[in-house]
C-alpha cells in the first residue's frame, strides 16, 4: 500500500470511521516488518491485536462461567428470607394470642346453663348503677386508669423498639 492510502486509513481508524475491511488492510500493513517511520507509533497496537486474535480459552471454560452465573443467580437466599418472615409473623400471632388468652380473667366468664339463667343475667346487667356519686372522683379515677394504661403501653413500645433493633441486625446478617 502507498503512503497516502495508509495515512487516509489511519486517520479514518482514529476517527472511528473504518469498516472491518479497512481495519483488516491496516492489520495486514502493520504485520509486515517494513513499516514507514511516520506510522511506526501504531505498530505495537496492531501487533497486540494480531497476537490477541490467536488466543483461545481452555476446554470447559464456558461451562465453568455459566455454572458460576447460575450459582450466583439462584434465588435460595430470597426463598429462605421469605420463609423466615412468615415464621416471624406466625410467632408474633401466636405470642399475641397467648398474651390475650392469659390476660382474660377466667372468673368473669360465667357459663350459662339454660335460657332462663341467661335472661336473668341480661336483666341484672340493665340494673347497673354508677360506682361514683361525685363526678370529680370519677374523673380522677379515669385519669389514673388512663395514666396506668399509658405507662404500660409506653413500656411495651420501648420493648418493641429494642427488639426491632435486634431484628435489624438479624436481617443485615441474613442479607449478607
């Protein structure tokens, strides 16, 4: 090839405008030992392309890569995490049911033997009178009861916050 042809092809190559055929011509030119001094700076580049073209992978390389990809995309961790969450919800429900069951006062539940007894219970419920005769005393009693309820709710909320912090640590450990 002539000097001007190589210069034009090399300019097109550097601009990224060459076709595969033109790149092949440049590769053939640089494969020769007698390269013009003006173009000698690009000889190592084309020698590298030529040597890398002949490289091949070992047998079984593709299978190894594909097996690694399949191992990494396996949804086993997600599956385990899903069932762990389901188990946590079931435990919460069972725990709540147990707490409610234990907190119900068994002495207040009266089994009814017959319809006449049930009617008598309903009639006596209609005759309930106020416990306090003074509204101020009733108000104080209600405020005390609400304060006690608030105290216990806050205590339960604090315990729940601590346990949620522990669950966050567990979730981070499971995600890794």
